[in-house]
C-alpha cells in the first residue's frame, strides 16, 4: 500500500504541475541527461532517498505516440546503515505519449539490469551476484523551456528478479532533454512540419510565415504584404480613411463611397466627381452628371422636347398644343371675309368674325397667321393684284386695331388667280371678292 500511495502521489504531482511540448513526431529524437533518486523498497532496507548522477538516455519516436530507447545511469544506495553501495542501471525502454499537444505526459516501461555493487572486485560489467534483471513501469512528463529543450521528470517502480544483492526500488529522474530531427528548411526555428511557409524565414507566432510590413498580419494572409494596413482590410492601407483599401480605391487620397470605387460625389447625383462635368450641381448620369437644359422654360427638358425653342406642353412632347378651335375656325365658312366690287373696306358682318379670330389668336400667343387676299376677274390683272393685297392688309389692320401684334400677321395677295367660283356668274364673282386665312396654310409657331 505504501508503494501504491507513493506512485499515485508522484503521478498526481506531475500531471497537475506541468504543461507543454516534448518528443513527438515533430521532434523524433531525444537525448537526455539528469539526476536520479532512488528509494529502496523492502522490509529490511533503508528507504531514504539516495541521489545519483548522471542519468542518460537516447530515444527515437516511432508512430502513434510510441517511442523506444535506452537509458543508463549511476548513483548511490544505502540498504542498511553504514552499508554503501554503488548503483547503476542499463535499460531498454518503450514510451507512449498521452498527448502531442502542449503538455506531453507519457507512460513508459521496459526491461533492463540494476546493479548494487559493494566495492569488492568481481568480474564482468554486471556480475551476477550484484546485478538483477529488472522490469519497470512508470509515468513522466516533458516540459519545454526552449524550442527543443525540455525539463524531463519521471517516476517508476523497478522490480528486480534476483534478491541476493539487488533491491526493488522507486526511481525518480529529473533532467533536461534535447529533441531533434525535425527539418527546418528556412532556418527560422519552426520545423517544416509546422511551418506554413517552410521556404521563407518567418515568425513563430505566425507558424513560420513572415510579416514584412509589421502590421500584425502574416504575408500569406496579407493582401498588401509590403504596406501596413488594418486587419479588416486584409492588411492593406487606406490613405483617405473611407474604409476602402487604396488598392481598390479609384480616389485613394479623397474620402469617397464604396459604390463609386472610393471616389467622392459632392452633389450626390450618383456620378463621382472625377467623372462629373458638373460636380457641384446635381444632374443626370446620362448627361455626365449635369442637369439637362430647358431652353424654352416649358418644363420639358431639351432631351425630351420635340420643340426645344418653343414653349409647349409635356403631353405634346414639349411642342405647343395644336389650337384645335382656331383650326376649326379656319376650316369653317367663317374664314371668309367678302368685299364689294372695287373695295377693300371691311363689312359689318365680317367685323364680328374678325373679332372672333382675334380672340382665338389671343389664346395662342405663339401662332402666326397668313391672310390671303383675292379678287374677281373684273378689271385688269395689275389692278386686281393690288386690290387683293389691299384686302389682306385691311384684315390685318382690323386685327391690329383690336390689339393683336402686327408681327403675328403676314399678308399676301393673289389677285384673280385663285377663284373659288366661276367668274362668269354674278354670284361667282361675289364669292371671289374675298380675304381669308387659306385653310391649306400651316400655322406657324414662334
């Protein structure tokens, strides 16, 4: 029970005190040197601790946590008071790592020889009278204090099969081990098996990768490895502080918006200042960021205005609405002002029709009309030409007298050349002595 209690206490101390990394697949070979302490076990022996040195070992990692090796050590033993003995051992050992993470606790066991020499000359390295075949098992832990150097602590129970001059005993070893064998192609202290960048010297905190710009982001994860930048921009700088990395920013020195590749939009019209011909006046992207013109001021933009220089309406494509009632007047019998023979005087009955025409023209201030004068065939051709012109002018003068701008009235005389009835009859000649706005004339708009 005393032996079992000692083993449990030692194991508990080892497991809860240490944590780190040692001989594993990363570092397959290990050499160790240390000191050993032994407690002889038995009813008739002194169980005090006995210190000895050195304790040496060499081991190699196999697979799946298993290693094999040899160990040798020397020390002192005092089975009974004032009885001194030289202690030594040579063992073959097999070890199993319980973890390959930071802490590497392990179990071990093996077979070897333990010698308790009394100083008397005997033949052979392990004379049979002083050496006992030994089986052993125990537990240990490796604690790194450097990349490949570890503190090694172990405890084991060793059972010797000869009982003459050999003793069962507890053995405790504390020492240093050096683990080696893992390749490091770039010489950065990170083994190739753990080095994410095995051909480029790097830093341990970045698994062997460099951080050229020292921005805390390793080059293999840094989109701009030679320019320092924040992590949220994958290590790239942002000179204007607009949250868009310079490499993706079309305007890296002016704070802008992501939708415009980092360029500003001063007038907020969706066209970046670098492409906006009117950067401080909100406009249309289809017009290079400038507002569309409206030359005639009718509310219909020039780009959509079929009559950009004439005031019109939206429903008519920017052109003036057609004066339907004026056209109806022109196409009716009211559009005929008759004159007496050899006269250009307006009759009372026609003055009312001319006043109606003036009212219609006042409603369409951008309309220009042409008044045509005509005669019958009575008289000479030259006389009739002059008379037709006078008749057209008489209608114009009457309209001007009613307040219509003269610039809106054009006149022309056709003489006797355009009769509407035969001049061979009296009624025909009466109808031909006329002035009218020829219904085939297209109205003109200012």
